[in-house]
C-alpha cells in the first residue's frame, strides 16, 4: 500500500516552492521589471518570500486597485512559470508605507 499524507506532501511542496522562489528572487524581480516596462507600467514592485504562511511569494507596490489588476496580469504568469506553480492565487493585502524623506512633523 502506498500511503499518501496530504498535509505532509503539501508542506513539502510549499517548502520546495519557497526554496525555488528564494533562489530565483533577483531573476524574478528583473523579469518583472522588464515586463512592467514593456507594458508601460512604470512602477517599482517588491517581492518577499516569507518563511511560512499561506503565501509563497508576496508582491508589494504602491498602487491603486486598477493598477493592481494590471500588475497581476503582467506578473502573475511570470511568477507561476518561474516558481513552477500550475495555478496561483492573487489577493489584495492592505499595507502602509512611511517615507523616510518626508520632513513633515
């Protein structure tokens, strides 16, 4: 009998995806930059590979919802192909940014 432990296998797959994403992170960022510029989207984006959680890779950018949709279209396939995911989820997260150059008290 070939026992299959779905939870263990899922965690192993997740670790493998994280490892792959970590190894190619700089290359992934370069590909995203080129693809965004080619699509006339002059934005800086940030990629983060967390050590755990349900997100393999987090993409950050200071954008509005319309820009977020455009970025997903351009970068989603690059990320899935590069990491080896057949499908991927994209979801919006809420964040805030502070500007170190802002001199306003």
